[in-house]
C-alpha cells in the first residue's frame, strides 16, 4: 500500500521546520490478507497475525 501525508488545513504548520513547505515523506507498507473459513482477516489484525507468525517461526528455528 502506498502512503502519503496530507495534513488538514488546521495542522500547526508554524511548529515544524519550513512550515507549509515542509517536505513530507512517502512510503509503502505491505498489506496482508489471511482467509479463515468464510472470513477475511486484513488491516491491523492481519499485521498483528503476520508478526505473530514470524515470531513463532523464528522460535521454531532456534
């Protein structure tokens, strides 16, 4: 998933370097989908599940 920042008009630009000309970063975040029976697990829940699976796989390796 591509991410970009779009602050609202009431953002306190006067409190950050370069104010309204601040160079906002962009990035990407992987999006995970898991299927369980007739359900789709996605979003934050899928990210937590993915992390759990990575941790348990790493523990099996040790």
